[in-house]
């Protein structure tokens, strides 16, 4: 596995949050596409920095939760043959 580095000059805790989230997801085999996961986590953490978050653990936990939700929704969409839940 490639070592991914993320940094946000506005908040040093963002890099730590990314590392924590990435390590957890990697250890639990939740990452099927490293590029997708990297972009997803970086975007979510950058948004949290913009919102004023400074707690690395809170950012990491939120990023993990949002990534897991994203993967579940993506997998449900694929299993349904491309139909959105509640759609026709």
C-alpha cells in the first residue's frame, strides 16, 4: 500500500486526522480504491477545517463515519443495478 500524505496549512490537526482515519480504514480493510478513499477523506477533512474544526480525533471519526456511509450507499446503488432507493 502506498503511503498517502495529506496536509492543510490552515490546521496542523488536519494531517493527523487524515492519518488516523486512513490507518483505521486500512486496518479494517474498508478501502477498496485507495485513490477514491484519499480524495474523499481529504475533501471531507478540508471542509471540516473550513468549518473551524480543530480536534483531530473528532475530524478523524467524522471522516471515517462519512466514508463508511459513502461506501455503503455506493454498494447499495451497485447492488440495486443503478437504481436509487425509492426511485422507479
